[in-house]
């Protein structure tokens, strides 16, 4: 596992991400936007953002809500296996 991956995983346990995640889950009525499942919910990034100046990824809680969606674990995994998530430089 890369150092960048470990650092990103640490961000997903932060209070800032916990608050942003709760906001998205609430917006999506605590249900998977794809199948309606209400268990094992995750918040998926529709695209990843990298800071153009520093080359570092943008912390997950700084994304505009329109780039985040609630998915159950199965739909999230299926999406990642079928599609490559685009990386945008901002």
C-alpha cells in the first residue's frame, strides 16, 4: 500500500469527513441512490480532485456535494469494477 493511500484512508476517519459523509447520507435519505438499500452505505466520489499547484489530492470533505453520492457496498464495488473514476485537476 502506498503512503498516499494510507494518508487518504486516515482522512476518511477524520471528523471533517464524518460530518460531510453524514450530510450526503442525509441528503440521499440514508439509501443507496442506485438500488435503494439502506444497509452498509458508503459515500462515493463521482470524480477525484487533485490540486493543480501542489499535485496532491483534495481532502474528501472539500468536494462539492454534487460530486458525492450514497451507494451501498455492492453498488459501490460494482461501479468501481465497471468504470474508472476520473481525476480532475483543479
